[in-house]
């Protein structure tokens, strides 16, 4: 006769519930992606237009926070606001986990010479004008953290446009350090570092 082990049975039950909740979470995220997100960002977070960011591999917590900021109005966007108005915090978290689980694709840099200038800025900054290295916050590989976004492989034009918004104080929901950094970048430096970032993996 087998001995009944309540602890083992409870553990098995909790594991089953966890797996079930995870599947429901993924199903809800895919439902939202297929109904809304795919139009601009693609089903796997690899947007084909440089106007819209690539989300594949982006940190879940960062995605969820940006979506919440769009809904609250802390981050301005006439495109995103109506997309998130009917979504909940749980939906934001599910979408974050979904896009973080997508595998980012490798992308070639359009101008390798320009990208090399950008590599210097990314790795070392510009000590002559007080620009810190991008790597000091976003990491040597550009993959960021839960608090700071993954940059590696992002569209060059999207990065450049965000730098302009930071400089003009049109984007104020994120780290205020970016306002100072963006204000010191020349147009060449902004284009160069954006180009370099687009080819990172």
C-alpha cells in the first residue's frame, strides 16, 4: 500500500495551477497582440517600420511600465493611448512577458563607417563634451536591465527620434539623465550611436 504524502500532493496541485495560469497569461497576451499590437509591432515584436520600436526581447517590466505610462498620460502618444485605454495592469504584465520571450533578430547596420563613430560614443561617450558612455547604463551589449530598456537591435531612426524627444522634453516619463545626455549630443553623434545600436545583438 502506498503512503499518501499530503505535501507532495499539494506541491503537484500548485504546480498544475501555476502552469495553467501561465498558459492563460500567454493566451491573453497573444489575443491582445493579434488584435492590436501586430499592426505596428508585428506578432513577434519585430516591427518592419522604423517609426515603431522593435519589442522582441525587451524587458517585461519595462514594457509593462511604458504601457502604464501611456494609459496614465505620463508618456504622450496619440497612437498608443487608445490602444491601451481598455487594458489592465495584468494585461500590461502579460504583454511584457510575451514580448520578452520573443527572440530578437540580428539586423545589419546601414552605414558601417557611421556606426564605428557610434561605437565610440556607446562604449566611451564623449569626454570632451561631457557625454557619458551609453554602456554605463544600458550595458556593454546594450541589453539594459529591468529598469532600463534593451537598446540592442532597435531601429536606428526610432532611437534617433527618441533622443530628439528627450532633448525637447517631449518625453519625460523616463530617467531624467537622458534629458542631459540628449541635449549634449550633436546631430552626427545621435545618428552615429543610433546606427551602431541598430546592429547590436
